[in-house]
């Protein structure tokens, strides 16, 4: 019987909002993967399944139905339910593997799984605000004081060898990585200018298998080889070139930024984000004719990431083109219509372009939308009040000051 005939993923356990899916395969290594926060139950699919199906490798996918961060009590019952697949079978070695929330779990349950190796992309040591809010609040809303008791990763949780991949320029991820590394038995693999989604360097560039197998073969210096493979993947990944472009533009290296943006668009010509990045780079480089033609072509596109139109708006603003900046802020509002600071930026640009008079109806509608928010930052509301007073919206200005007063009085 061939691998293709037997390799069919099967749900073997389900405990509360966590599911286990087993994929038979060749070799003596069992890869245990943990899903990321955006994953939802979908039949017998699990995080990373395409890679293991394609190469006929054995895998156990632990899937959370949402951003639950794999609570300990639920996971202990799950590990008991799947123990027959972990011990006493044909697999000599267990490797845990995950990204972000999944990377947290790959580290947290490495020892309990008997894992020899853990490969963790951008993990958290915890999402408990009491433990991490001083440097990371991105995931605090998913913390559950009851379910997440004892969630912080400890030295005794870890696999025998742990490899943490992260962008050292991303403060939150770097802070988590430093604290995890302090536990021992860890090796950091730096991936500059890859952001939080550094996993895409391997998942979207065809290097995932050689990267993972670096850690399970006879390689004496696996981290060194892994870094080499990551560098190759970075060069093939459009996301890396977009981050390079943004990085260069912030440092005033506008021509180099344009070159990096063109490289991203060349790698992924169907990715709207690449072209929006190029448009922003062209604006910073004062190549206004090409930039505006590109912006006009992209306006109708619906598939793009947050902040791409925002970056274009900021580039227009720095070029003293407030009307174009206001228009770009409006386009970003399609994605984030309730964002307080985005609304404020938009109103500010409209004021600079005299659109508070020429398009008063739109200005007032956005102002009302802004004042419906409950942002707890008094200084921001004071700034909004000044902006609205300058625009001649005295009543709205007073409402913003009231919000500032309420925010100050909060316990």
C-alpha cells in the first residue's frame, strides 16, 4: 500500500474547543502542529496539513476553534486522549511546530508530548496582561482568567531542544523571545524585517520541508543551516521586500525604497499590497505622476491589508497634498470605519484641504462617527476638540472636551 493510499487525515479526538487530527505517513518523525489564532474547525483540516500531505509525512494536528490559546486543563485531557498516537508506535522522534498562538502551545506542551524538538515562530510566553502588558497588549482581549490559570511557559514545559524564530525589530515578539530564551534549552534564530508573520517566509516560498528537516537530521549546527535557508526564503517572499521598503522610506532612503517595492511587486504581481507599497514609496520619492496613476488603478481593489492606504495617506500628507491624503484616509476607512485615530487623521487632512467647508456633510458625518467612540485617552480628545474648534464645529468641539473629562475621571 502506498503512502498516498493510506495518508488520509482523521479526527481522533475532540475536547471542548480543541480537536486532534491524525495523518499517517512515512518516516520515524511525528510532527505535532498547533493552529494559529485565526483557525476555525473545518472538517479534517489542520494547520500545516498541505506540507505533510504533499510529502507523505506523519502529523498530528491540534486545532483550536478560535483564539483560545490552548488552555492547560483542556489540553491535559486532549493529550491523554491522543497518547496512543504518541507512544509505542513507529515514531522515534516528536517535533512540535507552530506559529504565534500555535508556537506558544508547541513550547508549552513540548515536554508533555515527549518532544525532542520544538520549532516556534513568534511565540508568546503568556498573554496574561498581568505578566506581559508592559510590552505586549495585542492579545490581551483573549485572556481568560479562569481557563488560562498557569499559562506562562516554564522551563519544565519545554522540549529537549527549542528553536525560536522571530524578528528582532518587532519589540513585542523580541520581548517574548528573550523571556522564553532565559528558561534554557532554547536557540534564537533571528529573522530581521519579517514582522510577526515570519512563518510566511517558509510557508509561501517552498522551503518549509528543508527548514523543518534541518532540526531532525544529523546536522551538527542546525540553527546555522536554518538561518541560511531563511535568508533564501526571505529573498523569495514579497512580504519581506515590502517591509524593507517601509523601513527604507522611514529613513529617507526613498530611491532604495522604490527599488525594494518593485522587487515585491515582481515576486507577487497579483498582491495589491505590493502595489500599494510601491505607490507609497513613489510618493516619498516625489515620483508623483507614476504614484497617482497607480493609486487611481488600485482604488477599486478590495483585497489589501490594514494600513496600506493609511501609509499612502501619510505619504501624501508629507508631500503637502492634503486633499489626496484625505481621500486615501477615506479608502482606509472602508476597512476600519470605527478607528478613532484614523478618523482623526482623516478629519485633520480634510481641514487642511478646506474640505470641512467644501464637503461639510461628509466632515460632519465622520465627526459624529468619531464622537461615538469610547477611547480612554484624554489627550487625544483634547487634540480632537482643538481640531474641531479650528474647523468651526464648536458644539462638536465641546463634546470632545467632555470625553476628555470623562476619561480623566476614570478610575
